[in-house]
């Protein structure tokens, strides 16, 4: 009798886990389907980054064949800038022209490492996204003393209509 009870409990537990996983995975959107719904914004964008600290590689990062990045910028999960070069305090880094933005919701992820000798003070990183000369995004990311600056910046873009007359 105990053997039948153990088998029944195993069937219920394993069956429940299998059913849960099957239902959970059925809601995942295929990456190819998600990419088809995006409409590319046809424009040149420039990203401006101005730190209040000197950007250096993280000395505590896992050391692999490549050096640890000092500054990382991602757009919708894909790297658009990854560098281990240092950047001086107050110096503006211009990245562009960028073309990977879509009409609708976009999100930038930024990560920067302050120098180890400035771990006792808070830091900021000003982020500006320019469409031509117009600022689409103007935000500042902050980090407490001893922390890396890291954060997501969501924003919405609209496709600009052509203002040309067909005369």
C-alpha cells in the first residue's frame, strides 16, 4: 500500500511540475515574432555621456581574456558600446551615429565604473540622446559612494513624418 501511495505522490508532484513548466513556456514570445513588430526609426542619433568622475575599468571584475569594461551601453539587450578605455571627469563622450532605435518603446542600459580611490563619494553620469540637435532623452544616473553606476533609461520615440511637398 505504501508503494502505491509513493508512486501516486510522485506522479502528482512530477506531473504538476511538468504541467507548470509546459504552461509557463507556452507564453514566451518567440524572438523572431517580437522583432517583426518593430518599425525602425529612420534618423541619426547621437549619445552623449558626461561623467562627474574618471571612468576606469573595474578592478574587482572577473578577469578573462578580454579586459573588464569601464563603460558599457546596451540598447534592448545588445551592446552598442563596450570599452575599457578611461574617460576623464567632465569629458563628454559622443557615441554615434546610432541607427538601431525603433518607433515606440526603447530602453538604454548603462554601466560605468568609478575609480577605486574615489569610492568614498557619490557619482553621477549625465546621459543625453540627441536626434539631430534636439534632445530626446536627458537624464542623470546616480550611484552611492563605492558603487558602480548602472541603470536603465526607458524612453519613447515616434517616427517623424516627412515634411516634403510633392510639387
